[in-house]
C-alpha cells in the first residue's frame, strides 16, 4: 500500500535497538541458550503473508539473506495473498509436504498442533532475552493441556496487525466531536452524524481476514456476547449477542454502500479516495497517504488520527487483532535450520529494523520491543504500540484449539454479523444459526 523502504527505515528508526542494544548477541544466545545449529546442507522454504507495506517485505528479504550468509542455509520466501494463506497452510499440513516454515493467521496452528515441531527452545530463549512474551502470545503459542495449563510451544507470534479506529479529524470535528468517543452509544451518534454530512464510515463485512474479523468480534464482545464460555460451551445465541447485532445493524446503516463485499484492501482504498472518514484498520492507511506523491492524498495523512475502539456495555477493551504465528511442520527435513531461522528473525538486530521498516504495522510480541523508536518517532504511531497488550483471542472466553480455529476459519462470527446487517436474517435467527454452526466444531 506504500513505498516505505529501507532508506526511510534507517532515517526514522536509527534508534530501533534502544532499550535492547545491551542484550547478548545472536551467537551468544545460540551458545548459551541451546538454539539448534542448522543441519549441514540445509535449505528451507518459508511461506508468509503478502505485504501491506513495502518495508515489511524489503527488510524480511534482507534479513533472510543475512541468515543465509551467516548459517549457509538456502532460504526461499514465498508471499501469499491473505485470503489464500490459510488454506495453503492447511493443505500442507494435511498432505505432509510444502513449506517448512509458515507464518499464518490467528490460531491456525491449533488446527494441526500434532503436525508441528515443538519450538519451546526458541520461544523460551527469546522470552528470556527480550523481557518475556505478552500473555496473549503464550495463549496463541502454546498448546493447552487437559488441566487447563499451557504446554509446549507450537508457534511463536512475530506480531499482530492492530485494528484501531482510523479517522479524518476534521470530519469528526465537523460532526461535533473533538475525538473518537470512548463508548459505543456516542460512537453510533458520531457515525450517524458523519453520514448526515456525507462523510460516512465503512467497516469490512466480507470474509476479510483482518478487518472483518477484527470489528465483528469487537462488536459482539463489547456487548457481552461470546462464542463460548470458559468451559468451551457454545453460548453465542444469547441476549448479549442479540443486543450486539441490533447495535451492529444501526451502525451498518451509517456505512457507505458496498461494505458487505469488502475484503482487507477495500477500506484502505475507500479512505484514500475520500469516500469514507472512519474505519477500523492498521497503520497502513496513514503511511500510504503520508508517502503518496499525490498532494490530495498526502493532505489526508495530515488529517488522519488513530484511536482505540470504543468500550461497549462490558466496560473494558474487547479488541482482537491479526496475530501472525510462525510454525514449523514436522515433515521438514531440516527442523534445526527452521528453528534457527525463526530465532534469527526475532533477534533485535533483525527485528528492530524490520519492525521499523514495516512502520509498526506488525506490533511487537516481546516486551523489550516496546522501546523501539518507531512507536514514538510519530505520535500517530503510538496507539498501535500496545496492540498485543490489550487484545483478546478468537474463541474468547474459552480455550484455543482445533474447535476455536475451525470456527474462525469458517467465518461464523463475521457471517452472523453480515447476515443481520444485510437484512438477510433477524438478530435472533442469525445468532441461532451461528450457535448451530459453532456447535458442529465444539461437539467433535
């Protein structure tokens, strides 16, 4: 979505290692922490999401080349479209061949945990070295034992694409608000006023991996609805969910037409075209505008601000974000090389410049990286710094596992909200259908 490059990264992020520079080098970690030495003659294939910001891909490729030079391991990196990444990873898991390392979505690893290499050594090394993982990362990264505890690491998040309110400040001010309201009632009033002013909002309702999942989960959770309870009983058909869907329909009525088919790039384009004034998205919209050569689009960047999603009746943050877990399949011929690669890419010498070049699009999973300059070089970045501190997980408030991953992959939450917004079903009927769809997974 923009041409932010390594040169820009070095200009704005020269202090990327602030707060972590005194930590041990990669070599010292490998010697002291026991990260496996790559197999002789190893070559690995890596599959990961296609870029939304150019600096992400540029630095990832550079870091992969550094790994090749350091360890003598040939690395091939393939970039896959967001909607196609999940099915390709699932096929690889089922047929037992394909990429060695996969960076996928959310709780995908829990769909085929028994087919993944134990990467506890890598996760523990990185956690010890960089101030520890946020609790949500352990939730995503480790299998849940029968007793409710956390077992081995089957994946390690490299970060999460944060879903914040992205808005035009001048349009919000014209609607009579100084900033984004902190509660859902006032947020609805704001969106209604934006529509009256012909500067509407727009949220994705197609099967959008990031944006569709992000705001629909927020919507239901903010009103107290949940797919499952703490014991993994399906409870989505509830008065709280119905209240959320009724609110969602009123909110949808303020949107620009066409959002029912929106995928992840759609709201970015609509925002930059001046068609909408408010959406939920990562930081990519802002940087696409900021780095544009078009003066009209560049002016949009100056008028763009970011804020947390408002609180609903539950009175606490209920955001979820696009977590990217890295995992290694057991069929690989070179598991040590794969683990060494994952560890190398998370080291501050690589991770700091990469996170900076990605302009904070993937918010950090390790506490030490809160101190990266990218979060303070521009005040508009700062709301994305605590993405993984505040977020909930798919399948909240239950466990992560094959059931939660299946429900998410089947778009149960997104489709339920879309059915109500489109008028295809009443809130009661949509919640009842979602209950049946989710139960098919949780009764397996």
